């Protein structure tokens, strides 16, 4: 959430066109959405059982990987836009 609070004003300041600003905000918002989905997956897995299970670990690891990919995507989009000037 802190990243979104910082990124929205930064996008308005650094984005050249309206489309660039929208994309810069959208990729950060997407990362927040993926993080929320990951948190929901972890809560459901923990609700079902607190025991260590290979599939529970796999579900949590895949959710964390999805968050990392979405953050890498956001960073790549921001870099492409900022370096294209």
C-alpha cells in the first residue's frame, strides 16, 4: 500500500502522457491486487490446517512468486517509461 501511495504522485510527476501515467499506476495497483490474492490464499491454507504439508507450502510459494513477478513487471514498466525519454 505504501508503494501505491508513493507511486501515484510519482506517476503524475514523471509520466509524460496520460497513457504513461495510467500504465505506471496500473502496474503498481496490479501488484497490490496480486498481494491481496496471495494473502487470501495464505489465510485459506492456514485456516484449513496449521500442519506442514507439501501442497500447502507449494500454494504459498506460488502465491509469493506471483507477487514477485508482478513487482518485477511494475519495475520493468517504470524503467521502460522513464528510460524512453
